[in-house]
C-alpha cells in the first residue's frame, strides 16, 4: 500500500499534464470522413469504456480474494473499482448518445455492442453499490459474490450482444483507424488510465481510513 | 459427491412436500404470470392482432418476473421460520443446500411455464408446437440459468435489508445473456420463416452459460452464506 | 453411550468478540464448558446470549477470538462438526406445513441418524406428541412446538447441546420433564449450554452460571442463596475488568491473557 501511495502524485501529474495537452492533439487529428467534429468525442469515449471494463475485472478479482481470504484490503479495492466502473461507465453512457445523436441521428444505438455492454455492466455495478449501501450489515460479502458474477459475465454479455446486434441491420460503428488518429487515441488512453489508477488508489486509501476509523470507534467502547 | 446429491434430493423433496401442502407458491405465481400476460395483451396487441415478433419477448419477460416472485417468496418463507439456518446447521455440505433449493425452484417454474407457454400461444398467436423439443430445450436451459443465479442471490439476501428490491436489481443485469439467448432463440422459432440454426446456437450458448454460472454459484454459496 | 462423543469433550470460547457494524454484540467473551455439565447463561434481553450461542453453533462467525471444540477449531473439523451439535433456537427451526413426524423424518435423514425409526418414535414419546404426530406443526401451540423443536435438536445425539430459552411457553409439567431430559443428557456426557430467564427451574439444574451484560461476560459465583439473588448481585456489583472476571470461569484457558486497561 505504501508503494501505491507514492505512485499517486506521479500518476496524477502524468494524468493532468497529458489531459491538458490532449485537446491540442485531438484538435490536430484529422476529421473522420463521415462524422466530422463530433467523432472526436471518441478519444474520451473509448478510453473510458476500457477503464470501465478493466475496473470491472479488478473488482471481480479483488472480490474473489476477499471472499476466499476475507482480507479487508481486497474489499476496499473492490469497492473503489466498482465506483470507477460506475463513474467511467457513466461517462461512456453519456458520451455515447451524444456522439450517436450527431453521427447517426439517434440517441441510443443498440448496434454499438460496446455501449450496450457498458449499460449492462453499469447496472450491475450500480446494483453492487446499492447493495453495499442499503443491504445492512454483512453486505460486503454478498456484494463480493455479485461482483464475481458480474466479472464472469463480461464475455457472455459481449458474445450475446454481438450475436444480438447482428440481427439488426448494422452500420459500421468503429471505422478502422488511420495512423494519425492512433497517436492521440493512445495519448488519451494513457492519460485516462493514469487518472483512473490514481483514483483507484486514493479511493482505496479513503475506504481503508474509514474502516480504521470504525475499528477505533469500536475499540473505544471497551 | 453422492452425499451432496442425497442431501440435495432430501431438501428438494422436502420443499416440494411443503409446497404441495400449501400450494401457495404455485397458485400465486401462476396467477401472477397470467396477470402479466393480460397486461401485455393490451400493451402489445394492436387492432386485434398481436404486434409481430413480440411473443418471444413477452414469454421471457413473464418468466423472469414470475421467477423473481417465486424466488423471493421461497426464501421469505424460509426466513420466517429461520429454517434456512437449520439447513445450514446440518452436517451437509453447503452446495447440497443450494442444489436442493435450486431443484425445487426449477420444478415450480417448470410447472408455471407449462401453463404460460400455451397461453402465450393462444393470446399472441405464436406457433408453440412448431419445434416442441427445441422450444422446451430453450426454456429449460434459460430457466435453469436464471434460477441458478436467482437462487444464490435470493439466499444471500435473506438476511439483508431491502431484499425485495435488491433481488431484481442485482439479478436482472446478470441474467441479460439468458434473456438475450432465450428471446432470440424463441423468436427464431416463432418467426414466419423459422430459423432453427439460430435457435440451436442460442441453446448452445444457454447451456454454456448454465455450466459456468452453476459452477460459480456452487463455489460461492458456502463462503457467502456463513454469517 | 459416550463413545459416540469421540472428538470433543470440551467447548472453549476464547476472547470472542462480535461486531455488527459499530454495535458490539459480544465483547471479549471467554467461557469453557466441559462434558457432563450444564452451564446456564443469563442476562438481560439484548445482552448477547443468542449471539454467543450462535457463535458456538458455528452459525455466526466471530469478529475476533476463536472457539475450540476439544482442541480444534470449527474450520479444521469441517462439516462433520455440525453433526455433533444440537441447537434449539429462538425460532424453533420447524417447517409449519409439515407434520411433526415429517419434520423429524426430514432432519433425521439430513443428519443421517442411525435407527431412525426408533429414534423418532422415542422422540415423539419424549415430547408426548405421539398421538399428534400426523398433525401439521403450524396447528400446534407454542408449547407443543417447543417440545418438538427440542426433540429435533436432540435427535442426532449431539455432544454439544445449545439451548436458547428452552423453557419459554412450557407449562410446569413440561418444564419439569425438560429438566429431567437435560439432566439425563448431562449424565450421558453431553455439554449443555443453556440461555434462559427461568431462574427457578435453572436453580437446581445448572452446574455453573454466568451472565452476559452488554456483550461482556460476568461470572456468577457459587453460593448458598438462590440463583436469582446471586445473579442480581453479579449485575449490580462493580465489575472487575472483563477478562479477569471470566478467567475465574475458564480454568486455565484465559490465564495467558491479561486485562488490557
């Protein structure tokens, strides 16, 4: 945990610097042929989606560790990761329709598998947070089980939604990227991952502090 | 292994016996399903004809809703007499309790579906007899997937607060692949030009889903149920 | 008759605490019970008696401390341990829609009880429910259910018997019969831990007594006056630090631990 704490300022600085530079890079990137300016939201949309998925997997792994070993740190990480899924998932779910509306005239595009998957995962991890908040004492263990299912779900949702959308006429959602677009995308990706890494560590620390406070509170009653 | 099956069998038989005495669940769930169908009949029938292609979706929505109700009630009953705890206190391995409850819930849902499917066929003019084995396979695999996760979640939530609301909130996202598989497969069977290949593909996916999720549930049930 | 108890002849609760969020249900509880004794657990409502019984029954996990059955923990002993524990809980653990006989049959099979038929017949006899064996339990009065629940808990001849308010709802005759039953169990070598409010019945019955107050254990010293009086005194007198008080109560077990405040 100490190591992680040291990393935080590094990550934050990296993230801030990169994000500050990002708009220039994005501006310099070529316009996509059919969609014009709006398509550039994809430089935030895609990394956010990836962060959301990665966080879901982190949450699943941490939950497994917690369920087997009951190590509290694992539980804290799981909670932090779940919140990241919800936050970055929300970014995806907001930027997605904004893009879709301008690009294809519809707010929601079921054909975009990524969007649909993010919606399902988002609902699941929002449910995880609801369970922890409203489930009463002992709900951390229950939530861990939910998270494990959620993570195991990812490939199934991916596969089934892909099959599902082939039932509809498709429009080509993600064009193949010309190299001039790849560079700003990677930049953006790195920046957002750095940011999410910092957030994960900070949130875990916060949660650990809260738990320690609870312990201290309980110990006082002795 | 045989021990687990023996214990699961005992528990399932006990559940069915309890249900046979009171018949509470079967009556309420069936009538709930029929009420849903009534609502859907008004929502999805236009000009005296069902909106095309909706029968499959309606069938699965009703199964999910009725299933949620049945799961909630099954465990609520156990909660009131704290008998779930008695089961967990017995020297049987935890997976046996899970399997026993799952079997009982499945049988209940099978009985409900036996009634619901013909009613859907009638109200929405769906060709349920077109490929009976395939349709039954889809229903079995899909219901199993739904019930497998549902039994685990409902058991877990027995001691939680807000459990009535949390069960669907947690369960539905997890069962999205089941719904997708079930609806696509059923729709493929009911379509004017039936597509049995898609239906079989969906069946395969559902079976695979069932395998993975039952395995996870068996493994998770023990750790999650100890207080 | 005691041969079947192979494996554990003592229950050691060591420095067990249980928290529910911020609420301390149990706080550094230490207690030892041996085979062939009846230990009475007293205390006001909400003091943690049911929680302590739950921890001993392996139903509830302790937040801190541990419970030893013989010299091993529940984890090491596995599922088989539960087959040697009999629990009579607050909620009786009976299926209302099933008959008395069916309830016993079900649990008998679940616990894989040998000579099931004769044991069930004997259990129904003890509970004086033989003529009502075919009636669904939800038609029984509380007292009858209590008697049946007790028999269910004892059906598999457990080495450790945990009873939560066993005398509730029993008329005098049934209470006396229960006392006889418990003595017989004790004489056969079982460990009996019983939480109750019924001082009069418990007075002649328990070998040792302890009380829980807000999750902490206090010994009730032996004496010549009535149990109820000794209990009242234990409640009101200034308490020594909790571990010290219970060390008088746990021979050898807590001597290594010291008061920490």
